[in-house]
C-alpha cells in the first residue's frame, strides 16, 4: 500500500503561494528592499520546487512502473494524469478568452489562434513559439504533460539500475541546469539565444531536468524513513537554508533545485520538523488547493486590479485563496473524480464477460 505523506502535499501549497506572492508584489509594481522582498522577487522558484516535488511524488505513487511498463497500465496512468490537470486548465483558458473579449487588458501579440491551439493541446511550452501566451502560467502544466508521457519509462530505467546510477542522473540534471549545454549547442548551430524563452525547447530542457531530478531523488532516498529524526530535520533545515541563500545571489536555477531536493528528501521521512511545518492541517489544505491557486491567481489579479481600488496585499492573498478554494471544490475535484469514474466504467465495460463453468 502506498504511504500517504501529508508534508509532500503541504509543501506544494507553499510553492504555489511563493509564485502568487511574486506576482502580487513585484509583478504588480510593488517593489522594496530587504531579504523578504528579495525572497518574493525569486518567487518564480516555486515552480522549481513544484517540479522536483512532482517527479518525486510520481515515483512514489506509481510503483507499478518500477519493474515493467505495459500498454494497459500506461493508458490508465496517463488518463488519470490528464483527468487531474486538464479540466481546470481548460476552464482557465476559456476564462482568459472571455475576460479578454470583455475588454480586460490581457491582449498581447502572443494571443493568436495558433497559440490558442497550442494551449488547448497543452503543448505551448514545447518549443513551437518563444513567448508565453493566454493564461501564461500554464506553461508549467505543458512541461508536466511532456514529462507524463515518458515518466513510466524513466522510472523503469532508474529503478532497474543501482541507486548509484540514479544519483549520477540527479547530478547530471543539476549540471545541465548549471551549464545549460543546450544553449551552447543552439549557438553552435547559429541560433540567436539572446532572448530565448520557450523556443527550441529551452524551458522544456531546463524544467524537464528538474522533474527528472525529482524522480531520481526518490530512487536514491526511498528508504530514508529509516534514518533518525535528527537527520531528516537537518535535511529540511539545510534545504530551506540553500533556498534562502539562493535568494541573495543572482538567480541560479541549479542552486534552487539543490535546495528543493534537500527539503523534499527530508519530508519523505514523515516525521520531526518536516511534518510539523508542512504536514499540519493548514499546510495540507493549502497544498490541496495549490493547483487551483496557481492557475487562477493571475486572472483574479487582473479582475481585482480593474474592479476594486485600494486592496492591500493581504486582501489580495485572501481573495486568491478563497477563489482557489471555490475552484477546487466546484471545478477541479469534481471534474477529476467524474473523469476517473468515467474511465473506470469504460475499463469495466471493455472487459470480456465471464463465461460460466460447464459441467
């Protein structure tokens, strides 16, 4: 039976909240000095925490792919993942279109029929265009979709081979983030990379590497729950310290990734400081609504900025959490459960009827 680790849900909520705080402060023109504002400036790093966590949790909850990958298991797995992420993505994409047509200041040259199609298919971050478009935050979900396609095969390889191989893969992913070798290859091919964002698979390479690092991490530390609480606490504290340090120097995604790896490894122990900070009810609730919080907060901010005057940061965060809660209970969770039940019924219907035994 797969063990539920509440802290792994809780940290997801804080990663999403970090992104929200960045958009509601620096993204909204609120600037300042000091460590706190510097941490908020680097809120983009919440995406890194989220993707490390995503790869880690996928490796934890899909043990069936550690020994083999067959078509039936793969199809069931992929259907569940799409049921998990697509309905809310579709709703927010259509909400963006509706708000744009209603006159809200959302239209840019990037909102075209072509990019709408890319967003509809969740392939907008796969290198076909360079800039973000529509509900721009969904680029991370596009990277997730790409990762879902090949995850079972990556898990199979990592769990078939010794842990030292997984450790080497994890180190290689950090090296890719540090050195960006794909940029050098593009430059050698004559590609101008000075303003590159999504094109030529730039973000796909970077953030797929983050996801792979999370999968490899789980393979390395899957038995870490046997370690003393003091060790797991030290990993969580060290990880938070690395993230804090990363916020005081020019942005380096590899440092942020190392911090996330340390924290998440410590949380697998499900005890001590990690459970206290991230496994409490408030944290877990925030983690449960984190996907809704992440996908809805930008559109909500556009509406708030145009319709309500004088909102403080605390007001905006409160409204974002309220909106995410409504979205989770009215859209995200019901649609996910409906699609999964529908998939289960189709699976049962497709099975051959039992043939009664004959005398």
